[in-house]
């Protein structure tokens, strides 16, 4: 069964917008279909060292048959393929950062992954592109984020 998932896209290298444009092919290699992508937002770095370049951000709706952690694995392979080291600091610059915001209407919590993304509602660079994709995704994120983790 295929599930609709919503991703947050980010990066702050000059090639990041081009990587966003290549995303349909990169996702397809992993068996993930890109259904919609927002426009690219440029935002100031948050909680990063002084002098960190601005970030490029967007949001995307995808269809996948992958379970949440398998989807995470696929997204991390794409990040590495695009030049992001497997080991990296939270506040380091990156070519590409792919986060799972929503996975159908499910909550998911494991040692590696929490869905919905725990800080999504606090981040304008996440919420603005998400709103562009559709208010229903914002409502779904708020609804699922309000529930107590199981």
C-alpha cells in the first residue's frame, strides 16, 4: 500500500536549489514518487554558528510504499549521494537535508525517528512551504503534534 508523506527540504550550499530540482529523479531511484513541491524559500540560519550561509527550504509531498524507517534510510542515501556526510553535526552547513514531517495520518516514534517532526510547528522555514502545499497539511501536522506520543 502506498502512503502519502510530506518532507521538509533544506540546505545551504550554492548547489542546493539545483539538488531540489533533481529530487524527482533521486526519489524515483528509491521507489518514491514526488507528487508536489513548494517554491524555494530562502531563510536565515537558526541556531548555527555566526557566518553560516542562508538556507534554501521547501516542502514536498511524496507517495511511497516504504515504512517510516525505510523511508528515512532512503532519504539519508539521497543526502549522502548529494554530498552530505553520513556523520554530521546538527548545526553544520549541508548540501541537502530531508526530514519527514508527516507519514499519512500516523504518528511514529522510534530511537531514530519521530513523526510528525517534533519542531516543525516552531519553524517558519518549515511552515511557510508546508502552507503553500495546502492548509490540510498544516492542520494534519497540528492535529498529530497535539496528540500524546504512544
